[in-house]
C-alpha cells in the first residue's frame, strides 16, 4: 500500500509547513497541551484529520465521558502488537479508512499482556476516544473492557473474536458499553484447511497451537481435529503453548524423531516466530518436501514459500476484520445505528491460498497500492458520506469479500 504511505507523508509535511507559518506570523495562539504520561507511553494517534486543510482538536478533557455524535469522532484501536506482520497490515488498512472518512484514530498495543490491555482501554477512553475496537484474549477480559466503556458512556467493538463463555455472555451482550463483533468462523477455517490437507495426501499429522483457553485457539484446534477424524487422517501428536521459536524448534525435532511417518503439520497458532521456527527446523533436517505445512495468518514470504514448497497452504486476509469493526464504530458514532439496535454482528470471510499462482493474485489485488476497499467504496459504507447507507451494506461487504470479489470491483 505504497500510496497510503505517500499520503501520510504528505500530511506530515503539510502539518510542519503550517506550524512554521504560524510561528513566523507570530500569532498568539496558546501552545497545545502536553500529552499525559498515559498518552505518551500507551498511544499512537494517526494524523487522519478531514482533508479541509485544518486539523481538528478531538481530545475530550480528562475525566469527561466520550459522547457519540455531534462533533469530531475519535476511535481507539487496541491489539497485541502493531509491529507483527498481521498488525502492520491491520494498521495500514485502518489508517487508510480513517483518512477516507475523516476520523482520528489512536493505537495502543499490549505486548500480549492481558492486564495491560484492560489498562490500555481505560487510557483510550480517558484520552477522548468515544469507541474502542479490541481483540480480547478472553471473555472475562472483554467484560472488564465493556464495563470501562460503560463508565465512559462509550462503546467496545470486537474484531477477530466472538463471545463463547456462557457465564458472562448475557452480561456483555446486554451492556450499554458493548457495540458488537466482527469475526470469522475460526472452526470452519481450520476444518477447511484440514480437509485440504487430507486431499493433498496427508495421512499422519501433528498439530501445534498457542494458548489453552484462548477462544480462537480452541476453535481452530477443534476444526482441525474434526476434519482429520472425518477424513481418516491420524493425529499422531498435538502440542499446545507453542508460542516461541525455541519451543517450536524443540517440538518439531521431537515430532520428526518420534513420528518418522509424519507427513503434515497443522499450525493452528498462525504465522510468526513459532511458525518460522517450524519451517527452519524442517529445512535443517531435510524434511521440507516430506512434511506439508498448513497455517492461518498471511505473512510476507508466503508467495515464495508456496513456490518453494516450504508452505503447503494458508488461510488469511482477515486483517480486514478490524476495518469492518472500525466502520461499525464510526457509523454508530455518526448516528447510523440506535442503541436499541446494538449489539451488531458481522461475519468476515477468510481467503485460502494453496498455490504460488493463488498467492501472486493475492499480492496483486490485496497487497498492491490499492487496498481491498478503496476510498470511494469506504465512503459508500459510511452514513456521513452516503445517506443511503444501511447496516446491510457493511454486512454484505464483509460476507462477499474474496479474491474474486476484489478483482471484479477493481479490475477496470
């Protein structure tokens, strides 16, 4: 998304020139208030003000509640890590979307610390955010976030997540602080990958996963297991808490030593450090061509890896989830939805790549200069820019999203 980066650079240059002009003119404007320690350490604000030549002050004074509607909109975005490949893709899309509709967005990352995530949400609302989009680890954590939102008269919108814990589900769903969720069917994603592994000839497989108890991890595990059971594939080993490169290397070495018949590894934990370590261990032992790797979450080298056989198949593209969550929040704050209509739910499709050719098409149409939704299409999904907008427009945009759908819209 090179164009997006160029636009952001031009905005920063323009802001500097404006500041220099004001200083040279000797105007008597008071200096902007300094950021609080929380804002300095926890948040990064995207300079995506409306393109009217004047940046708006979207800060809510500390201690006041965030109020939807009537004035400028500021939305917070909380995630594990904005520097990981998935985080980078999400942030680029959110920057692009917030610029398209003229909305301020503030980012925080919790570095996989569940307690820090709760603190981050509190800080975002305290800094003036009227809604926060989150990727929570557990439903009990989400409940605390929703309680914070309610206290500030704000809203929490989820991405990548649903609510499965029945002990807190009703309380969350009925809370004035909860706005809705955007998610894929994680079970179906890995069930589909498992079926595809069987079609490719896998007979004896291992499964690696991340944290026990994580909603996504549990759903992915069940999807793989059910697919393998139905297709007669033998799961010879399954290992949890494979989250570091060191652990992943040890697990892979143990698999190769204990199960020489293993011909596939399903990595439910996604791409990242642990996945790369599994790849490198297979390379080191000369098993790359013998063990088919399947995973979730797209990464930069996937096209080359599919060509070279270091990757058998992958599902991803779900970094559009936070975009749809952002658009839910933005439209709510713009008056598109009444409180009585909440919470709302949007289902997003994942994209499956099983060949080098598939990935080349994905790189062209999802990873090029134009994102899967361009500025015109984003504004059409906004009540502010499209008075005819309805929730169904956003719901269908997510439901219909696919490689074929993007090519059809943009190949003109």
